[in-house]
C-alpha cells in the first residue's frame, strides 16, 4: 500500500472514492488532523512573528508544538488506520468450515478489531490535544487569522469525532477490560472535543460579527 503522505490530494480523493475497503473514514480523519495541525502552525507563526501579539506568543508556541505533531503524524496515522482495517478484513476471510476454524477465525477477528481501534483512538487523542490549544490561540493570537483558527478547530473536531467513530465500531461488541476502558475514554474525549470546539466557534463568530 502506498503511503497516503506520498499521495497527491487528487490521488487520495480518488482512492477514498473507490470501492476498496481502505482508505475510509478513519484515514480521512487522519488527513483532516494533519490539515488542522498545519493551519494551527500557520496561525502560530503569524502570531509569533508579530510583536503586537506578544501576549499571545506563549499560546502560539503551545499550539505550534501540538500542531506540528498533528501535521507530521496525521498521515502516518491514516496509513496505520488503513492497515488495521485491512487486517480485520483478512480475518473475516478466514475459513470457517470446521468448529476449529470457526474458533480460530473468531479469535482472529477479535484480535484484529481491538488492534484496529488503536490508530483512530490516537487520531482522536491527538486531535483533542490540538483542540485544547485553540481557544487561547483564537483569543490572543493574530486576529487577522482567527478564521483560520476556526477552520483548524473544525478539521480537528472532525478528525476527533471520526477517529472515535472508527475506534468505537471496532470494540462495540467487545466486553474485555481493555475494550471497556476504551469505550469510557471515547465518551470523555467526545465531551471534551465538543467543549473546546464550541469555545473556538464562539470566539471566531464574535470576532467576525464584531
């Protein structure tokens, strides 16, 4: 599989539109995370480079640090999400003619599914880390780029929620301790994501409307 970070935007869109099992929503979430991070880095640099926004330099540096992680790792997480789901698909294709084969297949599906939940959870966690920095960047960062903070927030929110969807679907029927812990964390992240995104949208809308 070609790494998505080596694909053009058009190539990735065509792959996403195909009937192949991957890439799908999880990989799209990783790409959205990378773009959200890139926008945050842009606004941070536009803030750090302006003395008039000196009060926002600390917030900008924090947003830039997390934004760089999101920008650089988003595509890798998109690749890992696709690989994880490919393993689930392979497990479902295992033979199930005998009771032994059925048991092996069942265990392979369970194992592949919990593993496949890992990358989208990482997407959601990193997206949340980015979202946590954006309200302050919107408040004290370069106000000429506040709408870019808003778009970064929207993309990060989409990445976060998309990651959670794809993690949750892989553990929905799993009652193991690890799966239960993941389900609990999913709800925590979803709530925090909404709170931070709402805060950014409020600041952006206030700035636009005056």
